[in-house]
């Protein structure tokens, strides 16, 4: 069962999209991500495989499985899939991240990583609103 987390931002879609779709900007709102490579430049590109450096040490292999420029992109990290969606909402935007994993891993993912994703979505909305 997918786990979705949303937050609204005063920032327009383009501002939020630049933060969520450009790997070079991820550390601005996701402090545990210290870099990424091989995923596309300046924005993520479907079919690209690379890595994200987490917690200053660990390079984690990831692949971009789908993109809709200006709106959404999806990546796979191990068995987990994480969708990133940016939609207009009034004069601002809504950010939604949806994660899922196969079988019993999905429930564990929701319990362990769900609170992190919820926090990151809220942080992204705030950071975008400050731009």
C-alpha cells in the first residue's frame, strides 16, 4: 500500500520543481543528501542510473524510472519506489511524495521512513516558499 505525504507551499510550481528535480539543489531541502551523480543534468532524466550520497558517506545506487518535466518524477532506491509530484494549488503549489515497496517491506518502510519523508515534504514546501 503506497504511503503519500503532501504539503502546500506559497511558491509557484516552477520554484518547487527546480528544487525537487535538480540533484544539485537537493541538499537545500534534504540535508541528509550530500550530492548525487549520473541522474541527469540539470534535471533528473528517465532511464538514468547513478547514486545519491547520503549522510556524508554512503553512496546509494538509484535509478530514475519516469519523468514528466515540470510535474513529476520517480526513482527506485533498492526495492523502494518514490514518486515526486508538484501540482499547482491556487497561487502556490502542492508537493506530494509517495513511497512504496513490495510485500511486507512496504509496512516497515511506512513506519521507519514515512516520518522522514513527511518531514522532507514539509521542509521542501518551506524552503521553496523562502525563494
